[in-house]
């Protein structure tokens, strides 16, 4: 039987052998085919993931280019406003870096014609934008700030900026579409790889060795897929993080643009008001000289006419009153132009405010009831005229807030402040002057900005927004602080805190008192230096009327010769602003040889003397002046000079 089986099995074995060989060949072929398919799918997956990563890098590069150009333009805006060369260099470095990023972006997208065309258009827009910004930077670099500001403002609305944004948006959108396609391709190849791995695992049950090898390959493929997925997650996180940074940068850019626009608007307003102030100061200077001649002529005429007819006396009084009002108006013009330095004296605040009662009633009208509550025992050290202007300005603002009428209360009180209680003040004794109205009041948002220059709640043409800011500057310059409170519908209170003065107090009556017709130092030879011949003649006649012996000098060049010829000169009366040299500069040169000569400065516009100490402590008389005010000033100067001279033994 064994022989039979062995003989019968021979062809079967051959068949089995052939079958096994065929099966082996088939298995090898199938395995080979599966392996080839697996390798091909893996390569395709790797290529798809690589292109997917490439798309992420292109998108990040495009967004980084956008952020760099935005940062460069924002830095240029700060350079235009500050004119700081270091900021300008930051702008140029940022713009050059944007060019480098553009080169890299072009290199990364060179394999795609559609992207390459848009990159070429983007480079053209970048060059156009760079030329526009370079013009702004060049103007700023050469100090043409006004033109640079206007050019920068225009460039901010130029078509090149919108074109850059559109091109970058299209490039990113195009790359995002490419990314979607590549992501789908990567998912398909990963799915194919997973399918092949499953087939190999099932086939491994029949062919253990082949299955083990295929299983190991599948495990390796799974591990690679996990690595790629981890890498994709990291890339997605990096893109999200970068997108957040770009969003923050965009918000900062928007804030900077808003701040820049506000600064540009304030700069234009400041330049306009500065030009108006300079024009006002120049007009007031010439007007003061003419008023000095008019007032002097009227007073001299009155003194020369003995027992004038009543109508002549009336006409002279009316002319003098008109000239005095014009002088007061000129003083307000100089105050507006900030061309009049503070001349503080020790004053009683209650007396000062009480003296304004008639002016306040006349200004505010019958619909406004004015109440004055006296409560200050301490004096203050301020410029009386500026203090009156501040109170009048606050009263007018209060009147405007009480359209249908109301009550205006001005109160004074002695207060003691601690550090930080009122902004801008240190601990110490202060006098509080509060102006309270029963008007419409203000919201908290309005209250925060009332001292800002150019801020006003009035309709266009009704206010410049400078009144409260000027009051703020005056109080701060006087060493004090200012605060405001308000409740909508109930009214507002503005309080000025002025430091307590421990020195002597000048009464208003004494400061405005007039001397007798003749000076107590009559006969003094007085050198009068004045370049305007009409003002010179008026001053000479006024000094002669006071009993002095005036010596006219129309040019600073003649002063040295006159001092050598006339050894009996006992005083100098000098104008402040003259061609070629200022009065303080001339007096400083004179005092090197004649330090004992007393000096009186007269001026209608002291704004060009930036340092008040340039007057050297000498008396300053403002034009236009009356004969009596000139006599008072001359007597004060000569009295101080006599007191300063050493007494004879």
C-alpha cells in the first residue's frame, strides 16, 4: 500500500509542487505588487505631505511680508511725527527686510506659473509703494515736516496700498486653495497606504513570513504617519500662532493710524493757531506804539489847554477813553498770542475778585445772577491781569452753559493739600478759587478732556477750545493746580488752587495809584532810546512834562557816543525790541562800563525775549502808558537806585 501511495502521489506531489511553486510565484508576485503599491503610495503620501508643508510655509511667508510692510509704514509715521533719525533707520531696515521676504516668496513659488505671475505683480506694487514711502522719508530727513505729513497722509490713501493688500490676499487665497488640494491628496494617499497595509496583514495569515514583513512595513508606515500628523499639528499650531500675531499687529497698526491721524489734525490746528498768534502779536506791537503816541498826545494837549471849553474837554475825555479801551484790547491780544510774560505780585484774592463785579455783571447780562462768597485770608502771588482773564473766561463758559439764565457763584477758601490730592500740586497751603454754575453740566467723558487744547463742546465757530487750556497753563505756570467736577443737568465747578504767598501784598489801589504831575526826581538827565520817532517824541515830551531832562536817541549805535559826551546822564529809558539789537542786550553792554546807571524798559511786545531773566531785574513798563504811569515807573527805578547806593560816611 505504501508503494501504491508513493507511486500515485508522485504526480500529485508534482501537481502540489507545481501548485506550491505557482502559489509561491503568485504569492511573491502579489507580495511584490503589494510592496510596489505600498512603496508608491508611501512616496506619493510623503510628496503630498511635503507639498502641504510647502503651502503652509508660503502662506506664513506671505503673512510675514504683509506684517513687515505694515510695521515699516507705521514706523515711518512715527519718524514723520518725531523726526528721530533712529526711527527713520528702523523704517528703512523694515522695508529692506520686506524686500528680502518678497525675494524668498518668489523663490518658493517659482514652480507655479499662476503664483509667479502674481508675485511679479506684487513686486511691481512693492516698488511703487517703496518709491512713495521713500519720498515721505526723504522730506522728513531734510526737515520738511509739513510736506512730509501731508505726503504721508496722501500716501496712506494711495492705490498702491490697496493693490498690495489685494495681491497678498489673492496669493494667500490661491495658496490656501492649493493647500486644500494637497491636503486631500495627502489624505487619499494615506488612505491608500492604510488599505494596502490591511491587505498585507490579511495576506500575512496565509504567508506568515510575508505577513510579518508586511506587518512590520505597515507598522513603520503607521509610525511615519503619526510623525507626519504630529508635524502637521505643529505646523497648524505655528500657523494659528502666527495668524494671532499678525492679527495683533494689525490691531496695533490700526491704533497707530488713528493716533497718527489725531496727531496730524492737532498739528494742523496748532500750526494755524501759532500763525494767528504770531500775526496777533506783531499787530499788537505796532498798535501799542501808535496808542502810546495817541495817549501821550491827548494828555499833553489836556495839560497845555488852560480852562478848555466843556465840549473840548468832553472830546478829549472820549478820545482818551477810546485809546484806553484799545490798549486793554491790545493787552488781551498779547495774552492770546502768549507774547506777554507773567508779572506776578502779592495780592488779596477777595479784593481782586470784588473789583471785577461791575465787569462781570456787564459781561454776563441780567439773566445771570452773580454771587461772591469771600473765605480766603491768605494772599496769592499771581499776575493780576491774567487772573482777571481766567475768571472772566470761566464766567463766560458758565454763561454759555446756562442758556436760559442761572446763578454763577465765585467762592474763595484757604485749604491745605496733601501730595497728589490735586494733579500738579505738592503738599502745602493753597487758596481755592471756585467758579460754580447751575448749567447743563458735563458727562464724565467730556470732563476728562476739558483742559485738552482745541477740545470744545461748542458748535463750530463758537469756540476754539483754547480757553480752558490757557487757564490750565496760567495756573500751572503760577505753581498751582486746577480741577473740575460736574453732574449732567446740575451744573459744573472749576476750582483753581494757587499757592499761599508769604511775602508782601500789593493793594490794587496802590498798584493803580497815580503820582503827582511833577516827579520827585525832577531834573534827572534821562537817555531815551527808541527807534520809532513818533514814540520817541511822545516819551521825550512826557518826561519833560514830568520835570526831567530827556536826551533822545533814535538808534542804538549812537548810545556810546552820547554816554561819552554827557557824563551827567542819570537814567536810561530803553525800548525792548529794536533793529539789530534788543534793549536788554544793549543795556548789558552799557553796564559793563556804567554799572551804576538805573534802567527802565518800555515795551509793547515782550514775546521775542524768551528768557524773562534777560531783563536783569530792571523795571518793565508796558506800552501804551500814561504820563503819570511813566512818572511812577521812573520814580520807582530812581528810588531803588538811591537805596542801593552806599551811604556817605
